């Protein structure tokens, strides 16, 4: 087993995983196709992705490869460095500077909103629901 695989598998067995970070890991380890909806939705999801990439830094330059999994992934990875810098400045990727990241969330939301597919209904107060036709 390579050192990269070992670090990734150790991370995968931790409690610091989520859907988006697992999608990155699965793709980077073996080319598994990610679901187009498995992107980071909020700073908590983003933090798990960034901490994975800290554990396996050789994957950082490859993050743009996730763009192939849908328009939201594509939009997020196009601005990945900006989003990561926002979180780092606001709360740190380990949340050592704070407990809430509204600026990072607003940035992520603005990027997602610009490209999300039809079928979403705004329920107010930041809540949204996908409806199927």
C-alpha cells in the first residue's frame, strides 16, 4: 500500500468525513465517479474536504478534476482557493478561530446559486427544497 493510500485510508476511518470529502477521496484513490450532488454545501462540509487535502496534500493540485462531476462541483473548484482562503481567514479549517463562518457560507452559496439546476424552491430563511417534476 502506498503512503498516499495509507494516509487516505486512515483519514477515511476517522470521524472527520462527509459526503463531499468521501467523494473526493473515492475519486482520487480509484477514479470512482462522484454524484453531482456530493459537493460541499457549507463550511462544515468544506472543512472536512480541506482537512482531507491537508492529510493528502498531493491531491490539492488535482481538486479541479472534480469539476467533471457537475456544474456546482465545477463552479466550486474554479474558486476553490478563494473559498478555502475565506474559511481559513474567518474560522480556520479546524474551526480554531470561531464557531460560525457566515462569510464563507455566503460565498459558497453565491457560487452554488449561480449554477444550481432548476427544481429548487426557496422556502425562506436560507431553507431550500428540491422538487421533482
